[in-house]
C-alpha cells in the first residue's frame, strides 16, 4: 500500500483564552452534503428546459416530498448530535480522549491541498528507510500481530539486550545502589542485568560508531580516546602479552606469598596504593555524593561515602535468619576458579591449595557481615554521619585518614571531615576481622590479607587480562561482545571526551523543543483526567509549574581544554594493559574532582530523565539514533523518542496516579476490553481482568502515546512542515516509529499485560489517522459508555 506524504495540519490541544473551545460533540461526516446544493440544481433553467417542465400538480407533489425529506434529514441530524452528546457525557475521561484523537485526525482531513513535502535524503534517513523496509508495517499486519505480550523481538534489529554498567536505579539518594546486585551472588548475572534496557544498548552502539569513525580529529584527546578503545579491541596483542604485565605489577607491590617471594609489605601501605593507583577497594567501597537529608534544604555539598565492598565470593541472603550465607554448592565452583587463577599466574600446585583455602576463609568471614541494600534501608543504616576521627576510633584496623587521602589525592583531608557510612555494622566487623588475621603469627602476619588484596586487584584488571582468565570463572555463556566492554571501559576514563563527541552530534535545539512540547502536552493531559480530589490536581500542577525541564548537559569543554585534561596520558596502541592502568588513574582524578564540583555532571550513559531539585533533566543519551536524529522527519522522532519521554515523565512524576484518578481504571478497562475482543477473534485467550498495577501501566503507556502525538501536533503548529521518508504519511511514520520501540524494556515491563503496539489499532479506530483498509481494524463501539 503506497501513501502520498501528507502535511499534518494540527490544532493545538489547549486553545488560547481568546478563542472559543472546540465543539466536544462528534462532527457530522464532511461527505454528507445537502442535496439542494448540488451544483446542477443551482443552475438557472434554460428555455428548452422550461418547455419540458412537469405539470403544477406534479411539481407540487415533488416539492412536498422534498420538504418532507429535508425535515427528516434535519430531525435525524438533531437526534445524532443529541445522542453523541449524551454518550460523551457518560464518560469524562472518554470525552478527553476523543478530543485528543479528533484533533489529531484533523491534521489529515484538512480540505486544503497539502503543501509539497520534501523527502529526507540524509545518510541517517537512508539507514532509517532501510530499517523501515525490513521491519513490519503496522498498517498491513493482521490482528494476531498485535495480540502478543511484550517480550517479542521487536527491537532485535537494533541490537537486542545486553549487560554492562547501570546507573541511577534502586533507592533514591544512595550513591551507587546498583552495587547491591553484586552482594548476592556477586559475579552471577541476574535476570535484571541480562535484560538491560534496549535504549542502553542503542546508546552503546552509538558510542561505538563514534569511536570507530575514521574522521581525523585534530584533538589529541579524541585521538587518545579512540586509540584506547582500539587497543581494547586488539585481543590478539592481549593474548600474546599474557599474564606477564600483571606478574610484574605484583613485584612492584612487594611480591606475594603465593609465589614464595614477598617483602611482607605494610598492610595499610599496600591498601592505600591499591586505592590511589588502581581504583581497587578490597575491604570497602568509596563513593562521592550528597546527603539526601540536606538536599531537601537546598544544600549541594558532597561527602565521601563508605559502603561494603563488591565481594568476590558468591553469597546469598537468608531472610529468615537475616544473615548472609555462603553455600557449599556455590563455593565449590568458586574454589575451582581460584585454583585456575593461581595456576595461570604460575603458582606451585602444592601451595596454591593452602592459599586458596585461606582466601576463601577470609572472604567468607567478610561476606557474612554484608547485607542487602533493602535490609540496610529498613534498618536505617544508610547515610550515617561521623567524622574520620570517630571512624578511626570505632574501626582502628584501617588507617582511615591515610587511605582516604590516597584515594582522593591531591585533595587535603583532615580527621574532622565528615563521612557518610552505608553499613556501619559491616565496617566494624570488617575491622575486627582484619585485626584478627593480622595477629595470626602462624600465617606470617598479613600474608593472607595481602593475597586477598592481590586477587581483588586481579579482578579490577580483568578487562585487560587474556581471555583464559575470564574463562577460569567457568561462565562464558551470554558474555557481552568485546566492543561493548570496550565502550564501557573507555567511558570510565574518557567520559568528558565522549560527552563532547555525543554533544557535537546532537541537535540541542530540536531536543530541547521536543522536551518542551512533550512536557506541555503532559500537563494538558492531566487537566483532562477525572480526579478523585481536585485539590490534588492543584498540588500536582503547582509542582509541575515549579519544574524546569531541560536537556541535561554539563558545561561544554572545548577540545583545547580536553587536550590539557588528558595531556599526561600516553596511550600505547599495542599495550592495553598499560593503557588500562592509566585509565584507573584518570578514574581516580575524576572521583577526587567530584568532591569540589557544585554542578551535577551529566552522565553520558544515562538513558532516563532525572529529577534534580527544581529541574527535570533529560540526558543526551535519550536523543541518539536510531530513535532520534535531527535529520529524521519529526514524525519519527516524536513517535519513538517522544513516546519514551512521555512514558518516563509519567513514571517519574506520577508513580501512584491510579489512587488519584478514575480515568486510569476506566480507560485501562476500555483498552483491555478491546484487546480481549481482538484476541478472541484471533483465537487467543486473554485474562479476564487486570491487577491495579497492570491497569495503571496499561493506561500510562497508552497515555504516553497520546501525549507524544499531541506534542507532535504542537511542534507542527509552531513550525509547520515536515519531511517525509519512504513515501509514508506523517501519521504512518509516527506510528511505525512507535511500533519499533514499544517493547522498550524498563523496570515496569512485567506489569504491562499486552504488546503496546496494540495501541495503534485503538488510535486508528478512533481517528482518521490511518487508512480505511487496515488489516486489523477495530470497529468503534458507539453503544459503549466507555471511550478509550
């Protein structure tokens, strides 16, 4: 089916006060015309016609019949309009939805001829056109296509799911709450990690394309960043080098007892060196962040925050005993992995068993003292404040001032500086365990502690080690591709450069415009809902009025500034190990600078909005291909990224809307009823009812699509005209773009009872956006009091 691109002439969703409100009742079809106004009847009769006129009696009868016909037509029209009003008055939520969709469809039914539409011919559009041609067209799919549950491979062409480092999830205010995943089995990838958001994968692919671009940048910082990335991809050189660089590094640290050559270095000196030079924290983790108790009062001060470490040993939380446990069935494979590590590092077989046994014994003692984030939150153990001096008195085994000074070099710290702790019971127990092992003279004092630190250093440097070290874990299934790991590692040290490169490729004006239109449409949507308490709506609108939505960008750094920032870094194209050591040094500087920075640095890996004070921040990572590009037709950008923006805003700002608005249940039930009927017709069974959480998620995503469509209307109202792609109309492009991202994986995925592309059939059944000959068409139920 071919379509001629048509300009979408849209009406704004909120009329200015100087203009009358549009009629809420259904307008009579434009094709119905008064038969008296047929043009040939309005022409004056010629003389020859007058000669053949009927007789007066016949003429009177004809006029009488015509009069009756006119009266009947008028009575029918009056009844139709009255019935339409009566039906709409039965559901305010339905009325608002119909208003949106009637306005949306008006852009395709403009009687004036559409202006010429220019096709998009950019490289990005050519790629998008190729994707469209190879993907399913929602206008030509049978109903079975729309009745599957979310979880199909609708995004597989964009790269599928993958792992990697995630940020900003979990308990608000906790500096690095995602680390809690590594407390239970620490190195075992759970279901949530495997199902990393597709948006995150798309962002990583975009960063990959930037890093693999062959443009010859004059910036030395950009060149070093790309050389670092390429050296990470060069696995041949990594394999040829083997374990020798790591063994040389151990010797610089004084050797270790495993090899029989160890200088018995001081415990705290070795720990300080690992923290300063190699970003390795064997016994506790360090973060930098604000105190949430102060943020509410407008404070921007940042603190050193101390937490339990990322433990290597696999453990599980026993909810009955409220303690962590190390089970035999998980310890056996871990023991075998440790033995393989020592064998790869050349340890004598006879002594390796002894050292592995001591390592597991020490690891188990530390692990039992750890607890999951949710437990610590319930116990009030997060953000406990004390000075460095107080911490030293309570946990004396660690030289706290010396270690913190090393980790945040060259910042000057004192014993009076406050720190925030996130598991004080662990810290106290950890200090007692270390002191006990230091006093075990039969084990050469700190020998097992030193071995424990060296094996933690090995884990830190694992990305730069040969593949057989990763294989020693015995779990290579589902491993991420090398390019993804290399992108993530490059971002750790060169985030400022990557942020600069992404910012250069993002059209900030278009992104800002979309943010404003979506946020405005979101507020309009709230006013149309049926609220249980009008005062709650007033509070919500007041809060929204105080928010400033904007693109999340840090202060731009010029290429000269970036060159100075990384001037001390030397990148060797053939030695990823030495490059990685320098990356850890860059990471240390980045952590140190966080203490004094007043502005929240933009996170280049973030793909969801952040509420920070009075600002609603949208990261650059939300505006990358193939979901967004400044040369795409705006219909595509709003159908994909606009929908995601609206969905994220609804999730972030209205997490419990079902308890405040009747529209959630009424509209959700309406959509679900339609889904049930289509499913039954397609030979599939759907659940008879939904849980409140499912109903809310269904309403939320359906509303997000409506908000995105309304935002596109506002964009065209402000800037008339849009380009085309593949000969498709703007409505076709909007809905097709939506259908390709609607299975975006997010934390609410499990509450979504259907594949969101089904919303296309609902939208099409209630507007003129879609062609009449759809493969899957839902007839509007005029006799139903509910309107979706």
